[in-house]
C-alpha cells in the first residue's frame, strides 16, 4: 500500500511538472493538458480517458491553478 502511494505521488509530480514546463515554453492550456493526459495514460493504460482527464485536471487545479490564485499579484 505504501509503495502504491509513492508511485501515485511520483506520477502526480511528473504530470504537474510536465504541465508547468509545457506552459512555460508557450504551449496553450489545452495542448499542455492533453499532453499530460497522454503521459498519464502511457504509464496507466488501464485508466479510461475520462479517469485520466479527471485526475490530471485535479492535479493541475491543486498544484498550479490554486497555487497561482493564492499568490499575491504585484
């Protein structure tokens, strides 16, 4: 069980990192999201496309969107 948690955390970190890097180099939001969904499904082919989209969206929302909303604008 603990190993599954570690694997899930690494996967989450990889997806969020890929999204941030794609956005940083100029990819639009949808393209970055689709690439990250594909990345997730490469490593988890058992996941449906809807499951992959939901997880990737949750991770991006949690680690990117909400983090940006919490940062004060200068």
